[in-house]
């Protein structure tokens, strides 16, 4: 047969077949490569859309927490006006006027708050759990904290407050050489006394009323707090209340951030004297000397005025757990000075519940597999 066609024809056929084979393989490779690119492009587009969808749903679910953080900020700005100039302690500039006297007066005067060592747990049965902490009672890993919570009142905390009668370092309220002065806000406390602490005590009590309302309205909240600048020494009002152990340690992030310029005043956030009231960065200290100004989440709020900040996860100062915090820096509406930080903490368990709810809100329209099947 080969002889009949001739050697030239045979060679031509072989070449054509080889060319066709090579072309087919090349075309097949190009098709496969194009398929991979198409697959990747589709995957990237869907993942991007999915990421945007996740972000949109998360953003929507966080709106309530952001709103509560903004509300709490404005509550503090209404309660503390003119800080730290003369008249702020006496409510000279609050935006409320007493009808009887015609003088400016805040419309609420709550009972002064206890210290942490003066409160006892009140969540002892299923009925009280459901009434006071709602679905938080179902989170098993929160049980150690729930067991020591008191939801009847907030507490006012400042450096060194302690039980003068406690001599056992392992018991609630202990602090070395504790005396009544450690709990006396009118003299500024015994550790790092400040001229602003006395004025903060009544205002903290009035603010504490609102912390309970926000906690009950926000099931995602693990705790709600306002941390005051207090001339660099820190102080705070916290809800729920719980005892703080002398043995608990936290690590300071330092207060060098106070040397940054507060754009509202044109001056640094703190003076060198106020910065010296902080523990240097990297040093650990007892939770009984806690200063919220040394915490990175608070300085983050101060350095981003007007923004709702979500910070974390980070380890708690007085409890061995990690959390996220949502909050906003508080600046005096009259002087522009930094008053402090707000924080609505969310435990990691609550954050996981939030992400689970997001997954339920998303639809899956693609199954990812290997390109070769």
C-alpha cells in the first residue's frame, strides 16, 4: 500500500497526523488552562461576593452594639461637661435646667456605688438567671463568671480600693497595707491620688444606672463599662459587678500615647505628671491597681476620635478570658478634653454565636473542588 501511494505521500500523511496530534494536545492544554482560569475567576468572584455578604451581615448585626456604644458615649457627655475646668464637678455646664431653681442640674442623683469587694453574687437560681442575664445563662464557659456576678448594681473602681479588714492575699478585697483611705474617693484615693476622682464618684453612680439598661438590652454584651481618664490614673464604673482578686494580673501597654496631640485642644492628651501615673509598657501589675488608660483598646479609642472602634480579641485584666470590645472615645463637648472610654465587651463564645448566626443567613451556591475533579 505504501508503495502504491508513494513515499512522498506517506511522509506527508505522517506529518499531517503529527501536526494534528500536536495541535489537538496544545488545544486541549489551552482549553484546560482556560478552564482553570475561568474556574479561578468564578471562585474569586463568588468568594469576594461571599466576603462582602458576610461583612454586610456582620455589620448589620453589630449595628445595635455600635448604637449602644454611641448612646453610652453621649450619656457620659451629658453627665460630665466642662472637664477638667472649674465648675464641672458642680454640674455648672450640664445641658439640664431645674424648673424650681432655674439652675443647671443633672436630673438624676443615684446612690453612690459600692466597691467590688462589697458586693455578693445574686444569680443563684434558674429564675434569676433568666431574668437578669437572659441567654448568657446558657453559655457553659461563662459559668465561672456568672457565679460571681452581681446584677443589682454597678461598681466604682479606682486604683488600690480594697477591704481594710482583709489580711489573706487569696481572699476577695485584699491589698497590702489597705486602709480606709484606699476607698476614699473624696481624697483621691491612696494610690496615685488625683484632683478629679472626687468629682467622678457621683457621676459614675448616675452613669451606672444606664449600664444595667444597656446590658439587659444587648444579649451579646458580656459586660458594659466606662473608664475615666481621671488625670491619668484611671477609674471606672462596671456592670455587672464582680470581685477582683489581688492575685489577678494584667500587663500594661503604657501611656506614651498620651504624648500625641488631642486635635480638639491642640495639646497632648496628658501631661508628663499624668503619664507618670501609669505603669510602663510591658510591666504586669495586680488587677487591684488597674488603670484603664494603660490598655491598648482604650488608647485606640482616644486616638480615633468620633469612631466606633472594635478591638480584640485581647486578654481580660481581672478575668482569665479573651474578649472583643466595642466602644468610642469620650471627649468633653465644652473643653474638648479626653474624658475616657466606653466598652461593651463580647466574650469569644458570644462572638462565635454571632458568626454562627451569620452562616445561617448566608446561602451556598457553589461547591469548591479540585479543578481536575
